[in-house]
């Protein structure tokens, strides 16, 4: 069955869907998480598929309901795999752009053959719903952390695209919020769920490469751009809510390149760690995993024109190698066939390297026979495996592979490296207290950059 409708036409609310004052528990949530006294709730829409009447669909008692915050190309890639799970039902889309939220509704409704997916331009309305178990957050960087914490306060489990926090401080707040609320959190650093990366880490952990000496993470060449584009007429809020698009970021004039063309990357206000976390959120995370550093991080960061060298307390080094053009110039350390986000782990007896295309390089050659089957990338597998881990943990209440604590340590390491590059000098860092120091004393300048001022955009 295919539903035919105009994806750009905002649907009228069904009977009984009139807005009404929030209930006390919801009011309490909104007052603490969003500093507002009321919210809008939408009706729970239960389709025949949701009730398990469609062949292969899970029964309602085993079904997880999903909401989407931010619908764009990345969200569509991940959501395509999520919608294949019979025990997951996407029921709502929130996006500040009418065009995007209606494209999201059309995508979901066409997949399911229904017209059930509801839309809103305000994530607060989506989070106020009582019939949502979890959300996927796929906005730009500026909203990831704030939306994740709001969702947790609203009692929703969270799958959050990376980079998850704009600053060291926000990453810590996310971790602490998830601990306090007891919500399940999965960072979208999906390479921990991909077989070739798992195999490379397994070789390090097995000791077959000898004692670990170096970890190499490929990252974009950092940039520091504080420019503003010239202002354009601000669209009507029902078409593009510019205030909500900016969210906690400092105000600047509207320009369609930021929103419609999605060219917000490269602007410091909108992006994490001077662009370093675009790949670093993945590759540094993989290095942390390979070195068994999920509960800690480097204690020193030394920037140069070509890389940032980070040192762990046990003497192992982590090198963040800058790639001028990460899709073409992989530099002398990288085999171009490995694909994007390559990593390299070096031990006293050999090394192993892999990337997104699935191939694995290893030395000495005698270890090649132990690799077993060759790996090849199958598009969508990464999203499917990672999302499945998340949904299984939502049901079991166990911690996912990229939970908030894991995310915090790898993101903080990436942010600290970026700050050393921004300041142009070596920084000492305590991964427990998350305090920078110089000469044995707290470094006020570096510590001042662990956070950013946030705009009180709700008022």
C-alpha cells in the first residue's frame, strides 16, 4: 500500500488533536529542561502496523516508538535502517524547516504505507508526548547536546548523532544527565559496530602486535572561522524558525546558506572543535577503544602544523594526523584504499590499519593469514548494526557500545586536542577533573574555553 499525498503540505491535526495545557509532570519537565511553563502534546497514533497486524511487525507490547529531531541526509541514512526493524515504529518528526519535516513525514509514511507520522516545528512539542520511547537526534552540532539532555529529562532514550557536544563542558553535562535520569544514550560513532574496525581492535587487545606504542587517528585539518554571512530576509517561522535553528548559539543574521544549503560547517559558532571532531569523534574514539582508555584520556596535547600529539599516562602516544583534503589526500601514513576515517594501531611487533572501505593492512605479513575473511563495506550495515545495539539496550537497559561515558572521554580528548591547536601551545590535562594546567597551575585561558556562552533563546 502506498500513500499518495503532497509531502510539502502540512497536515491538519486529526480530531481530538487540539492543543491543551500540559499535565503537571510534563510541566515540571518543561520548567527544568526548557524554562517554559507549558507545552503542546500530540495524540498517540497507533496504526495497524504498530499493533502488529502487519506481517512481520512486532506486537505493541514489544514495539519501541521513535521520534526524529532533525531530518536531513544523515538522518535519512540512519532512519532507513531503523525503519527496517519490525519492533521499531517511527511516529513523529520535528524539524525547524517545514520542507525538511514534511520530507521526513513523506519518507516515513511511504515506508510504512500509512499516513500516521505527525510533524512539528518545535522539538518541545515532540518531547512532550507520552507515547515516545526514544528519539534520534540528527540536527547540526549546535543542537545535539541540548536536545539530548532535554530528551532525557522528558524520559526518552537517545540516539544522538556526533559530535554530541560543542564543548568539553556540554559533553560532561550529557554524561551526567544520562546517569541522573537513567536514560539509555548511544552516540552515533557507529564504527565501533563495524566488523573491520572491531577486528583491528581485537588484534591490539590480543597482544599479537606486541606492546602498544602508538595510535593514529585521521582528522580534518582544523579551521577557525568566526565570519558572518551577510544578512538576508528572515523567513516566516512556520517555514524556517531561525530562532530555533540557532538554538543556544549566539545570534547572527539569517542566511539561506546556513540552513537551506546546509553549509553551516566551518563556522566556529555552529561546529565542534574547530572542525576537528568531524572525523575525530570517530577516529579518536576508535583509538581510545583500542588502547583500553574508555575510562580515561590523554594527559598532554602538543600541536604542530601537521598533527597533534597526545600522550597517555602510560606513555602511549595518540597522534591526530591532519588531512588537508580528507577525501583525496590521505598523507604518507594512510593507504588510500582504506577509505574515510582510517586509523592505525602500532605495537612493538607490528601494526594494523583500516578504514571505511573495509580493507585491513597489517604487518608483519605473517599475521595476514589470521585476519580470516576479507572485509568489504556494505552501505547501511554500519547504521543498522549500531542502531540495533541501541534498541536492544533500550529494551534490556544495558549500556550501549558508545554510551554517554564512552562518548564523554573520546569527545573530551578530541576537544582538548582542538583547544591546544587553537591556542597554539602544549597543554597538560587531567582526564579525571577535566582541568587544563600549565607549569603545575590551572591554565585559566584553556579552562575558559571548555565552555561557550549560550543564548537564552527560549525567551
